[in-house]
RNA sequence: GCGCUCGUAGCUCAAUUGGAUAGAGCAUCUGAUUACGGAUCAGAAGGUUGGGGGUUCAAGUCCCUCCGAGCGCGCCA
C-alpha cells in the first residue's frame, strides 16, 4: 500500500535529519487542493516545536531529502505553505488502479479485511408491527442498511436485525381497533384511528384472530416495503418471544444478582443513575406489568449473546433513552462502548417548497411506501444517504422525483449508463477489446483521464473511512465527484472516433470499464442500482 | 427550567475529525457540439462559518458565554 510506503519514507527522512525520537504517528492525508499533490504530511509542523526547528525549513529539508530518494510511484516531493511535505504520484501509479479495479471487479474493489472473523449486529427500523412503515423510518432504514453494506465491504459478518414490539397494551389496542373496523365501527377513543385499518379489516378473513392476523399483516407489509428499497433483514426479533422463552425473567434475574435492582413503592427499579443515567428507572410497575424498558434490556442482553458489537440506529425522539440502555448493558457486565447508538436527526419533507404534513387528522402518516412510489427506490435511497445523519435534513419530494441534473442520483447513474453506451457502441462497430495485459495504459495522459484515475485511486481508502465513521454520505459525495470526472472525460475524450488511435481506444476502453466498476461498487454500498440505460 | 443534537453562499449540503486560499450542486450571469446519449462540459459571481471571548505554529472543528432551531425530559410505548 502506497500510504505505508510514504509514511515509512517520511520516518526515514526524519531519522536522517536527526529528529529523535521519530514520532509514532506520522500524519498523511489527501490534500484538498490539486496543486498540493496526491498525499500530504504535516509532520514538519507537528515536530517543529519539540525539535526546536522552524517548520518551513524542516519541511524543506524533508522534501529535498525525499525528492532525492523518491519512493516507488512518486514523481515529485515538495514543500508548501507553512511546511507541508507534498507527494505527487507519477502517472504509472495512477494507471495501476485500472488493472486493480478490473482484476477485482465491483464486489471486491475497495474491499478491506479489517473486520474479518468479526460479527457485528446492526439493529434498525424496528417499527411497531401495527401500522405501515412511515416516513420517519425511511432515513434509518437507508442508513442502517448502508452501514451494514460498508461493514460487509470491510470484511465483517453483519446481522441486520429488526425488533418487533409485538406485545403489550399497544398491540391490544391495535387488535381491538382492527376488530372494530371489521364490524364497521369506529375504534375506541384510545385506539388506532388510521384509515389504513379500514383496508386491513376488509382483507382480514372473518374467522381470523385480529391480533395474530394484524401482526402478521403488518410484518408482511414492513418486509415488502423494505424489500422495495433493497433492505433485507436477517433477523426479525419478536418481543413476545422473550416472554415465552423466559428471557425477560432471566434478564431481570441477572440484573438482580448483580445488585442493580431494588424494590420501592411496590415497583422494581433499575439503578441506572449508578451507570450514567440521570435517574433510576422502573422495570416492573407496582401493578405487576413490565415497562417498555424491561424487555428492551432483555433484548439487548440477547443480542450481546449473539454478537460482541452492537449498533443501534434510533430516531432523534429516542435520544433520551441512550443513557439508560448503555447503563443497563454496563450493569450486565458489558463494555458500554460495545453498544453504539446512532441517532438520526429528523427529516422534513417538502413538495415544491411547501412543507408536507406528516400526519392527517385520521392519524394516517405519510408512509415510506408513499415516498418510494413518488421518488422511486433509487432516488429515495440516494437522497436520504446524501447527507450526514447528524443534521436535520430537508427533502423535496418533487425535486428528487425529477429525472434531471438537479438530481444527483440521476447524474451518477447517467455516468454509468454512458459508459455502457460507449461499450456497446464500440462492440457494435466490430472493435474487439484486447486483454488488459496487451494494452498500453501509459497512453492515458490527458488531464481528464488522470482526473478519473485520481478519484478512483482514492476510493478504497474512502470506503474504509466511511465504514469507520459509519458515514455513508461520504460515499454519496465521492460518487458525485467521481461522476463529474467521468462526465468530463466523456466530454473531452472520445473512446472511439476520428483522431483516436486504435491503441488509445483500447486503453480508454479499460479506463471506462475501471470507472464503471467504481460506480457500481459505490452505488451498491448505498443500495442503489447501476442501470445500463436511463 | 434541565438534557441531547445542531447553526457554514440566496437554497440544499460538504469540509479527510485541529491543517494550507472554507468546497460542491441548484438558482443567477457568460460561453462550448458536423463524432461515443447536450440528461453534458467550461467560466464568472456568491462567505465576518449565528454573535463575543479563549486555547496554539494552525480553529468551521476544541473550551467558556450569549442568541436561535429541532428533539427529549412518565410506575407511557
């Protein structure tokens, strides 16, 4: 890996200049500006003070030494600004990425092995099985699945899990409301008044048990919705199954044995304030019923028995719940940091600049299905993933449904379709593609060609970064940038035609194929398709 | 009131987690095609990073403070 070679070269140069001790962490990063080269190190600035040196002078000496002893693949080393040491790669090392991408293909290109032999559990969506998945779950669904894809790309074995709150008072109210609709009556005051229940009741057989049929119907609808945006869960975990198999009792007993429980006012309390929460929480109410928290503890305890590392994707309205859940896991003897809880901020929907009301007066929510139907699955996923989940997001449904260049997903997919178009045009012209080993890639010297290769060259590292930070929006941003490079190449460099030699056509054919592999790989991490035509 | 998350171009968002002149897209203005899909490309303009203070070689990023926004604060789920 070139990165390691450059760091080693920097360490050698520091040693050569008598900087002792050579720091363990030598910073190396991708500069923001093209003229600052392909790689940049701030090491001269970092060590200047302790070494008693002027940073610019030290940087200059480092660059001069490294330029005189260039590592493989480096064309030039120079100093810039306050003392940054910048490495410029030669064209050959950029050409090599074509061979790599082609040899590996979309599935392996950009892959890593850091997660090999490690299991990671990602729980997301977990919508109540008594209504359709609503718009509020959309962001978490796209995000959870994409970080799962990123983890898989990095070698982890991933469990995608969906938790079903299928017991308790809400489910009873749901069943009663469904039964009322079946009789043609309005549900009770505290029941479920959404109009979807009228449709569900019409589908329900007369002799069906409302709770069982309704639960099954809801789950089937969730599964269909998720499937339509390429989200497939490995595990649908039932809350009520933990009653049947005693896991809730076992979890309570476990906490009790660890001294984390006490009785007061007839209720059973968890000492969450001993574990970072602001106050203690009730697990068993004085009327003998469990709070929501008790089975949730049992559920996470069970997840820890199946995977050492847990990721939860929760909506912003659950953030107040984080401290007690992590506290409960700590009380059970787990490392609280092995449960990582990602909070996704809210999404505001608009249509043509007008705010979309999230729920009607009958209690009907805008559903995820509504959004998918309006925008299409690819545009929905790409748009939800374009932005960091740390900040609130505004999505205009009218805009993302349009197949125009305002819409980044079509811009990126178009780059792929164009490459496919080129490839079929070339094939139709009777030009055979030669094996890559027989092609002279060094003919690729046009600035547009090199721009594509530079972006592609960054991709594997970008995947690692996006996975480490659980930030799929970085992949989306890379795709936009990369697609721009591809469109620029397309505009200025013809693969086949007047003035393009047969040798250059061959080299460019492999360039676009490598680019195509990068596009497919990146889009797949977002769960977005790579169409051959638009 | 307390807590969590935020505040970046007219709009929607980035910024390699403390790095160089804060970058893209849209919108606005100006250009480009006898050839692979113009659904494209190139250029211009657009900023006191909510205000103020601090930390250091270096702050959009870290600390303090004020202003503003969203969400949450039950023996509900």
